[in-house]
C-alpha cells in the first residue's frame, strides 16, 4: 500500500523522505522509474511500483544500478521523464555510464537520486556521493526537509530538461529514511503520449571536447539560476558573529543548536539547497555577513571545500575569514551530524557553555550505561536459513582442516562476518566481490597457496555483480567453491524480487532465470541443497572442498523465514526436555545457545539448562538436529 | 508534565527489531499530523528485523518542523517495548523529568544467551529506570498480548498506556481514528482491544 498517489492537493501527510521524493516524481509526471534496492533508497521505487498501474508508469527493479540508469536514460532519450534511485555505493556501479551520459545529454527530465548513509547504519562504507556531481559536471540538489524533498524532486525534472543534463538529488539516511510533514501538490493527468526515440539528434559523447565544454557553459548559466533559488535561504541577524553554511539535515540541526544555546542574536544560518554548481553570487554575498564561518554537512567537507574555493576567488571582495568545520576539527571528520555536534562546535567557537542535563543525572546515566547495558549484537532472525547454511559450512571447513575461509558480498548473509555466522567471512563486502576475490585466491596454487576458499553470494547479488566474477573464475580455471544462498528475495532491503524469483516490480509473473543453469552454462559443477538438511549440506560442502579442480557451485535454497512466516504456520512446536539437557555438564559447550545462537534458544541460568523462548521461536525445528543429547524436541503441529 | 502547555514534545519508542516499533511510531506521528502538528520521526532501521536495538525519535511541535534526532538528554517520554532498551535510551536521552513506560518482558540478546554479557535482573532494571526518570510505569505488555493471541500486540498495549497517562496532547479517540485509517476491520478490532488493555494497565499520577 502506498499513499503517494493520493489525489488531494493541499492535504498534509506524514511521509517518509523517500515517499516525498516519489510523490515529487509523480507530481512531475514521471513515466519510468528504475532502481536496484539499497538502504536508505529502496522506498522510492517501492512506492512508485505500488502506484504504477494507477499512474501508468513503468517501474523496474533492475539487475544493478548501472542497468537501472541505462533503462532510465532510454526513457529520457524517448522523451519521457524518468527517475533512477540508488544508495551511495550504487552510484559507483552506475558511475561508468553516468560519466558518459553527462555528455550524451537528456531529453525527458532525468533525475538520479542517491541516498547516502552517513555513519554507515546499513552500509559497508560512508561514501559521499556528491563528488560525482562535480566529477560529471551535473547539477546537484540537497533537500533539507521532507517538504523540500518533494518540491526539489519535482523541480529537478524541469531543471534536467532546461539544462539537458541528468539532475542529481542527494538524500541521506535522516532525510530519506525519516518522516515529516508534506503538503501534497496536484497530480498531472495520466499522459498516454507516444514515446519515440529522436533519431535526428546524435546521442553521442563525441566530439568529447566540445560536449565537455558545453557542460561547463551550462553549469556557469546554472549558477545564476541557483543564486535566485528559493531553496537557498538565510536565517538570522544581518551581521552575525558566526555564519553557519549548511545543507541537507544540517539546516534543522543548526537551527535547534542555535536555539538551545540561545544564540539567535549572534549566529546566522545559510542553507544551500543547490550545492553544485555553487551559486557564487549568493554565497559571496552571505560570506560578507561574518568573519567566522562554520560548515555543517554530512560525510565529507564537500560544501566546505567548494565554498572555500569561492572565498579564495573573491578574497579581495570578502576579506579574510576564519573557517571552522571538518578541516579545523570543530566537526568530527566522519559519522552523521546531529544537533549536539553543532552545539559543541558553536560552544567552542563562541565559548558558550552548554549542559544537556544536570551533572547528578549525567553521573547516574553513565554509571548505568557502564554497568547494566548488555551489548545486542546483530544476528540472523529466528528460523533464518543462513544460520543453518553457515553451521554446515563452518563444520565442513573444520573437518577439511586446511585453514579454509570465506569471502562475501552484501546482504543479510554478510552478518556472518560476526558471531552470527561464526566469524566465517574474512573479507569482501562489495557486490560480487566475494566471488571476484575468490577467483584470485583460487589461482595462487603456483605460489604455494593451499587454503580452500569459499565465496558466499546472495541470490540477488548473483545477478547484480557475481556473474562476471563467476565467468572469470570458471574460464580461468580458478579453484573455488561458490555458495549461493538462495532465499528467494532481496531480503536485506525488504524482499524485493529479482530475476531468479519469477516476479517483477509490478507484481507480474515472469519466467525466472535459473541460477543453477547459468552456473552450469558458465562451466561450473553445481549442487543444490536445502540448508535445513544439516548433514547433507555439510557433506556437499566437504565434497566440493575436496575436489581440487575448477569452480564448484552449491546453491543452498530455502525461502527467507520473514517471507515464509507470512505464508505458513510454524511447522513445529519446539521445546527442550529438561531431563535430557545436561547444561554446562554436557561437554557440548552449550552448542545451542553459545555456538548456534538462534535467538529463540535462551539460557536459563537458574535451572542451568537451555530453554525455548516461545515469543521468539518460529518453530523451524532445525536446532533439534544439533543437540548431541537429543534434548531439543520438535513436535509436528497438527 | 502538563500536556497542554508545551510547544514541543520528544517521544522515544524503543525496543528490539520485530516488536512493531516503527509501525507504532508512524501511527502516533500520523495522529499528530492529522491534528495539525509538525511531526518528525527519525528511526533506526536496517537492523530492524535482525535482533538489533531499534529506536524511533518522534518529535511533535506546534511551531515548526524539528530535526529527525532528539538532542542528548531531551526526551520527554520514553516508551520501551523491551526493558533494557528503555534503560539504554534513558542513559543517552533521559533527564530528571523524563517519564518512562516499560514493558517487563526481556528479549535476551544472543550475547547474553552465549554467556558473554549479563542481562540485569528485572528488579534492578526497574530501580535503574526509576533513578533515570521522574516516574516509571512498568507493564507486562507481552504477557497480556500473548493472552490476547499474539505477542506483536504488545506495542499497541504500550501505546494504550501512553495515551491513558495523558503525557502528550493526543486523546485515545484521536489515535483510534488514525488506527481506523490504517487497518482493515479484523486488525482494527484486535488492535483497539490491545489499546484498551493498555489503558487499564496504568493509572495517571495526580498532577502537581
């Protein structure tokens, strides 16, 4: 269900930033919407998919971000407005095309949304994707509020058409994945105009020099447009002591910090919504207000660097300035921004004391934090097939006894780099990279390398980026075991379908692409197993490890429990027989609670025995097979 | 706390992934937007279905759109769907005026079941919650929810208690209207029952 197609202009709703972006696209008359899922960007296309039928859209979960951008560009070339969304890492994948697409130009407005993840809440890096705008000479917008997320998206389409450029819009976790008030605008009537590729125009990057210089001319013109943009706004006294220059989330954090410190009379805030190209005239005018300038932004000092560059260009006009920010270490170099960080920086610059709460409370709070808060590690869900898969892989690698190890990509299964998956995953963390690295490790026998390598890959990742790596490994006769954990969904981001599933973003039935057949076509030996068959799975892994030649693929196939749990009742009632459980005396080292670590199994310290937490257990029954005493009982439910 | 005077409120709903934290925050937020307030919700997620701590910052203002994160020490009310998570939130966001409402049913971290970490006794948790708040209300929400048929109803029981305590300018009736907009008939009726159950679990302290 989505509320983004509500045809009630003027109505105020609580929307997620990503929903606001999707609504903005609808209000702009978007026709084609593409993405590969990635937190915190996924909800944009998910919401557009939900209204695709009623709004006459084509919405696609593409195989990866580069293809997503290519499909969106094809729409633009055919005169349709298109939006393409991705997380920060995704833009690396799409960047190859983006850095030529800038020269090809666009026809229908093309908006590329990147959602960055400061503090890497749900990412393997903390990358600032804004540099791509500067690298590719493309306009960049950064919404500061939920309403702006919608308005700017709508504007981005016309901006794209006026400049003939892709327009980038940058969200971050706390705009995209947060919620706030949004007033709806009118939706255009569904337009059934015929799409057509304009053959008369050369859609080429050549002559490169000429196209490149046209881009720069376009950016220079944009500076003037941006100088007049309502998204750039100054708040504060005419001549503040400190000028904050900020964008995105920094706008609200800065306002709150100034209020909490009571500095409304001495600190002004300039919000820049159009962060590339920087509107020079507007920035210079505002720099003239104060001699001290503080930069508040998320991830890298992008705005900071760009403003300083302008300050150097206009130094005669604006005079000397003292700059504070990431470079001066008044703002931490990494991690997401919040009000407290702004307070701390302002406090240091203006020597204003601030205490969030009284010192007695602070003392008590710190004592409790130190003594009473158990860590809560992330783990696999109760009933997750990955736990069972890793259990068998761990046991097989132990039996093999040659210091074997696993490499990985991105997805739920990557949690196995920690205790949830027995610390099996040693390196990787990029789409397809587990298999790419393994392809290398598997070729080093001539250098004396003799450790077996297992490349872990998810089913969605397989299509995204692992296929080229598998082809590479197979063709070059690299000796690897590739394990595809096929749980029938892109689970980490919320169960989006992929080409192996047989359904598309619009919910239509499609012919699934058979992962097994693809692997065979690439020349790999393939086995399929149900990870809940612990003995059989371990045997297959061990056999693969022992076979010295070429690429062996094992597909461990079982549907994600989060999906399965919605479709079926729990198959078993699981309980522990307290007579059979020997507790610490067993000699099993509490295999169930200390090693296997399903959250449905808990340790009853008083009784000195394991117990099932009936609130958590999903009744999958797989743990019954790990207890050496047979104390875990699974009873089939009627 | 006098619920009619303040210009803004900072509410945190915390718990463990899968307890319905995000949905209940969204419903409370929607109810306030319907009343004409500015609402901002910042939520931790990603870990939301994988056993991690989950926390939603719900910021309600009659004046302006607030930022998505509550500044340290500035929570007015903390609703804890899991007791130790309530404590965790108070250590960072609580102050001596904060009101805490806590479910008493622990969800043990795997670090605890594995024997690497210690989960404090409920009695100790209650004492610590009291030390870090002006008043604490404890509710056996999960047990009551299970009696009603599903532990997931615990979140609605907790919201029922929150509304009964009149800590925020939102009546149970106004919240029910929002529920009706979001749920089909079957889900609505069970959630309304859970809300009523929660209201019966607490008795507002005399004002003053």
